[in-house]
C-alpha cells in the first residue's frame, strides 16, 4: 500500500509499505478521506511531540475490510469514523474523568500509524459506525468537530451571548456553527480572507470582520463593548492577544488554536482582574465523539462545504512544505 511516512523534521515521504493486518480487537480500514490538521503541520515542523517513523493523519474515515479476533459488532463493509485519541484509563487524570489530560495519552496519526495511507489498523473501540446519510468525507470531520464540541463546552455559551470567533478556517467555521446552535446572538467571525468570511456568512454567521481593515471595538463597531464569549481558533500571538482585547467585562475566552510550544504573549493581569475574565483552553475531545457524529447525522452542522481542497497522498509532502495556503480544509483522498 501507499503511505506517507514522517521520518523527522521536514522529512515526510510517500512510499510503499506492506498492508497491515488487524490483531485481536482491531479492524483494518480502507481510508477514503483523511483531513490535514494544524497538528500535522506542527508535527512536520518539529513543534509537536512524536517518535518517527510514523504515518501521520488523525482525521479519517473509511470502509472496514477485515476484522481481528474478537470483533463481532463491526463487519467488513461497515463505514467508520475513527477517534484517534487513546487514553490509558488508569492514570490519575483518567480516573478523575479527565481523559483528555491522560498522562499516557497515545493517538493514531501521532504516536501510532494513522490515516495518511491507503489502509490503517485501528482498535475497534476507537471506531464509530457512520449512520446512513453521513458520507465518509463528513465522517473524516468527526474528530475535529468533536474537538469543537469540547470548545463550546468550555465556552459555556448561553442564549443571547454575543460571540466572536477569531479565525475562519475549518475549526473557526465549525465553532461558529456550534455557537449559533447554542443560541449565540450575534455570531461574529473575524478573518482577513474574503473567501472565508463569505463561507462563514453562508454557514450562518451573522456578521463578519476583516481584522486588517476594521476595528470592531471602535464607536459603532460590531463588537463595541466587547464579546461575551471569544473563541480563538488560529493559535498565533496576535490572535490570542486579540481575544483578550475583544472580551467584554465578565467574558469567557477560549484559546482553542494551538500555539507552538514556547510562544508567549504579553497580558495585563489588571485587565483580567478589572474585566473579571475567564480564560480557558480546550484540549481534544473527551466524551464528545459520539455527540459530534449525532450532530452530523441530524444535519445540524455542515462540514462538507469546508473541504475546499482534495489532494492525493503523493501531493501531501509538498503541501506540508508549502503550508495550507488559502484553503479552509485540505483532505487527502488515497
């Protein structure tokens, strides 16, 4: 089979490998779609811990072609989405129900071979059968949507909250839809790219902002007085600082975007005190994968319009070298 293998800093190669066989409790999946995540870019640039060689790709779905001993409730031909995050279940964090904080967390596509290949083996317990009406392409978005569901949980949005989403990439677009579903009014999306702003409007955002050319906090601005909830979905120094500046008194800020380790920003503690701000993180998808799949099955969240770029395995190394460009979500189609 073909697979893209990460060998070290800036070194990923598309090569032939033996097709794996499922062990007991595992299934073999023929990959139909695997999304390219910001984490994959971080791995490529040495900004995320992993031990090479490994096949990256953790946002994927496909068709089961073989099952291992003991697997009886999934059969060849079933279409499945995969939750890549595998907590140990025995550390202190897991025993307290904080599985996303697992001290021994392992993930398909990070620590174990993932979805940038024609075939992948996954534990049965990480697989979710796709309902009728949910395509395998939409299924590949279950994992990032599940992470966004966690972000909305952390935000604590209540109906009528004014919500600002900073970043109109795939994550920002899903967070905006979820915020609207949670009752936010209005939902404001900020992104410097016109195409992303237009996509946000088409998917239900009330207002869009070009942060390079307008100040939403100015008199008469969209966010005059600030937002009750700010969802940062970029992961840069500029936007994480912006999230604090755009927050209204009593606001909750969720720093969702993943900034590279070691990056810092300046923040005025008196502003946090004076405005009584809550600043939270949102790490992966604790107990939210099934919820994300339910949202897709009911058509509450639209993800397929976000897949604006389809590439082959052979094209992946060049994409990781050059960056995502203006695409909202790139999907590898083996």
